[in-house]
């Protein structure tokens, strides 16, 4: 194989957009479905939501104000990929 004639490769992404990072499910007996009742702990620190993430219809999101301890800052992903994976 020959090396392709690429001189530059750019990786461009954004940050601080609301990004899905967790899901809350309920067992309906025959299957699991997103737990819309999880929204009651949205924004509150709780054993099921230790970072007080916003939760909408069973989906938890990181936002620009989400603490990222590994990076010593507050940030969120690009809307598709969580911040820690960028």
C-alpha cells in the first residue's frame, strides 16, 4: 500500500453542548424502558445522581457546568461525544 497524499489532517470538535451521558431505566416486567420518573432527581445530588446532572425523560446530560474532575474544570461534550472522550 502506498501512503495517501494527505499533508494535513484536522480533527475539529466543539465543547460545552448538552450531551447525553447516562440513562435511567425501569423494569416493566417484560422489558426495560426509559424511566421518565428519574426526572424527579434532575439537578439534585442523590445516590443515583451524584453529580446532580439534569435528567429529562430518563436521559442524564452533562452541560457546560458539569464538573470534570479528571480535567480540573467544568465542561461538557460536543452534543454527541462526552467531554472525557474527546
